[in-house]
C-alpha cells in the first residue's frame, strides 16, 4: 500500500488546483477488474498499477495496484483523501510501472509493449459505473 499511496500523492502534487475547497466529495462507484496477459504470465504484472484518466477532465485520475491474479481495485485521490472507486464517466487507461514492491524488493519491468504505458495509444479504456465484468487485455512483448 505504501507505493500505491505514494503514486497517488505524486499525482496530486503534479496537478495543482486538482480540486476545490470544501467538504463535498464527488460520488464514486466501486471499480474492480482484472488484467490478463496473452502470451505471458499475469503474475509478472503484480505490484505495478492500473491508472485511469477521465476523458472529460484529465485532472481526475484513479489507480489501483495489480495483484498476483491480475485483479485490481481503483481508488481516487480527492482533496488529499483517498476515496474508494472512481467518478462516473469514460476513462483512458494505462499501466504504470512500479520500481519496487511494498517490501522494498525491486520489480522487473512488465513484459508488455511500450504502448501500454501511455494513455494515448494503449487501446485500454473503461466506463464507470461498469455494466459488466471489467477485463483489460494486454499482450506480452
């Protein structure tokens, strides 16, 4: 969790004026899904992240750590608070490489094409709230 919170904090610091003042929190919806890796072992993605950016507002981002089974759950940073889920809308998605896991062990670069590390060109998207099971299908390099 330490690395996940660090990525969320970095995202907040990199985007000034991300949110307005006040106690009102945006409505979020639970988002869970699975990453699959055609031609590879999805365990090689464990510890890295799924990051989603809202199409209508690039300052709204959600992310979740990828588990050994490819599963992830998105969270959103809003006004310094981590909210479960993501705001309603259509999102572009990318994979974010983590340098190390929560135990400080260095992680290997995921065995996926470079296109998956960028929102533009990744071919990955999701809609919140989801109407069916969410699966992000990746191909190994």
